[in-house]
C-alpha cells in the first residue's frame, strides 16, 4: 500500500464518477417520466369537463344565429313600416 497512484486508479475514479452521474440522470429522467404520465392521466380526466364538444358548440352557435336572424328580421320589418308610413 504505497502512496503511488496508478493509471488504473484514475480509470476507476473516472468510471465510478461517470456511473454515478449516469445513474443520477437516469433516476431524474425516470421520475420526470412518471410525473408526465400522471399529468397526462389527470389531463385526460379533466379535458372533457373543461371544454365544450364540437357538436354541442355547433348546436349552440346555430341557436344563437337563429335568434340573431329573428332579431334582424324584426328590425327590418320595423324599419320598413317606418319608411312606408314616414
């Protein structure tokens, strides 16, 4: 057990450090993937309750436009009566 450091010691230190760093990165990536999966699952559950489905929106907008058309017709009739009597 002399105080002499060999090239094998340097190689062991380098590979040990590299293995530690790779292991830490792997653990962090695995944790991030687990969190993303949990977030995606939560989003899948919440999405249908937050947004209106396309077909319901089309029905709603159709009803709104129908009402607006009726209002426009009433305004046109009123203007026609005023211009006819005026």
